[in-house]
């Protein structure tokens, strides 16, 4: 097990073992880095694409669009919503990172559409043993309506020019297909 070097309050060097909880991922990372091809890449979106989608692990954001690493800017959050942080990322992408097309892509069978705010709070409370009634999880009661409102947030943003193409899609987690809604 590797060691982590730290200094205590007196400035003495201490070695403590690093957790092995991530060994499998660190091994995979070394294998990935052995054939790493993006070194020196400037970070722009080569395909001119930005994508806002859900954090759901059934979604392969690049693969579903036929893209590869370096082609797109990807912003993920529960429900694939256009939040203030997503808008910030999109503005930066448009003005600094070659983004010319924006896709907003929530998906079918999303937990954010299948639960009420109270149900999610109850589930989190049961799992954590803590009161979660104070935490907002921003459930999506009307996925199509929310997607239309999110597209409007992007197209009406004063720092996103009309030349940027914006589309709203729903990804089907059972077929892999996108359905353009907006």
C-alpha cells in the first residue's frame, strides 16, 4: 500500500498509508495514462458541441452523439437541468471554448421525475439517518415542460448569441435514441 507524506504540527514528517479503497481505479488510471493522447490539447470543443445532461450512469454523453474525448464540453447534474452553474459553463464554452451548438438532454426513467421532493427527502433521510427535509433536490414534475423552460433559459441568456444553435432532446435509456423535443 502506498504511503502519504504529511507534516504534523511540529513540522515532523509522517508517513501514513493511503486507503486502498481506490486501488482498482488508480490501476485503471495508470493503464489509461499509458496510452494518453490528449497531452497538450488546448481544451476547446473540437466538434463545437456543449451538452447538459443528467449524471445518470446509463448515459454515455460522447458515445450517444458519435463524439470522442476533446470534441465536446459536458455538464452533468441530477435531471440534466439548466441551472445557474450550467449557464455559467455554457457562456464560457460559447465565448472561450469553441461551442457553437448546445444540447440539453434529460432522459427517460429519471429518478428526478419519478419522485416528489418529499419522497426524495424521505429516502435520503432513511439512508443517511439525518433529517433531509431542509435540502431541495429540484425534482422534475413535467419533463417536457421543464426542458422547454431550460431551452428558453439558454436562448434568452444575454451572453449566448443567437448564432449558437440550441436543441432540447430526451434520451431513451432503454434504446439509446434521442428524441428532439425543442
